[in-house]
C-alpha cells in the first residue's frame, strides 16, 4: 500500500465534479479532500490531473462561464501534445479504446506514480494498465 | 475573502514570465543544501527550488480555500469524515476500503477520543477495530 502521487479524472469524474447536484459529487469531493489534506501536509505531494481529451469529451471549456467551479479546484491539464498523441495512438491501436481513454493511458505512462483514476469504467482502465504494465488504483464512481 | 481568493488564483494561473529580484532570508543549512543539490544535478538552482516550493505551498493553500468556499456555497457538497477516510483508503488501495462499515464506525467513535480528527486518525482506529475483530 503506497500513497498515490497522481489522481486522474475521467469523463464521469469531471461530470460529477462539475455539478454540485450530481449524485456522485460528494464522492468525488471526498477524493479532492484527501488530495488537499495531503498537499497541505506536504506541498506538491499529490496532483489532480485531467487529460485534455477527457476535457473535450466532458465538455469542459475552461473559458466558459459555467466552468468556474471546476477551474478553481486546481486540476492540472495534461495536454495531448505530439508525444502524448503518439503514445495514445499506440494504445488505441492495441486496445481499441476511445480517444479520451487512450490519452488517459498516455498520462499514466508519463506522470508520477503511483496513480489512482476516478472512473465510471474500471474494466477498460484495468486493460489499459495491464497493457502498459503500470500498477493502478481504479476508483469506481 | 472571495476577492482575495480570486486574486490568489488569478496570480497562480498567470503565465509568470515576468520575474523580480527579491531579498529572502534563508537558513544557511538550506541554502547550502540547495547548492549541493544543484551541484548533483538534482535541481537547476536555488532559485528554481525556492520558486517550486513557494508555488506548491501556495497551490495547497489555494486548494483548501477553494474547497471551503465551495462548501460555503454548497453545504451539502461537503463529504463527512467517514467519506473522506474511505476515499483515502480507496486511493491508496488500503484493504479498509472493502469494509466501509468499519470505517464509518471508526469515524463515529474517534470523534469521542480526539478533537478535530483527521482521515488518518480514522483509518488507524479502523485498522485497530479490524484487527480486534480478526
């Protein structure tokens, strides 16, 4: 059992986080609370990350007025740059997963571990983690 | 408070291309340790280490303040101690995540033993409960 360094949000987690009336909002806020408490105890110890392809899928435009709450929660973008696109493309070819999940795989491969992923589809994530050979703690919403 | 928080967030999110020289008093041991770390290639410079530490500390303060502001606007969004402790168990793969009833009981009982208990207090107490029941 080790403390995670990176917590990644998938589409379902973003949807729940964005809407205080969402039935899973409190559950996602509990995860954010854990991250915040650990960062207060030891600054920079855990990052909340969203792959930008997940933002596209979730309709999270940081410049939209309705995104104010989400924008303030200190969730870092992981951009789909050239390197991430190459890695995501490999994963998509191998596993036939959606683009957002393939980008999430690229984040797993390049960010500090251990990782936890807040997801509504743990099975796909396990396939991705197995493919990459990366230990992963999926948290099903 | 809200205006100050928004100002803090805006400053943290701005590009930060402009720099300014400033005088900061550092403990000698930390200054020397930073120079050694830079010499080992672990950091670019004392300035880079100082900036990184400052940013991470400010980000942590901002994250806490944002959560408190969110709960002030949406009180029902605030997870209780048991929910936070369970979330901590889940993200770390702690086996206690599989026994939410034990964590909930621990959260309820630890409040009688300690003021302002943390998620770690709850998980430690829950581990004791689980061990006693085994």
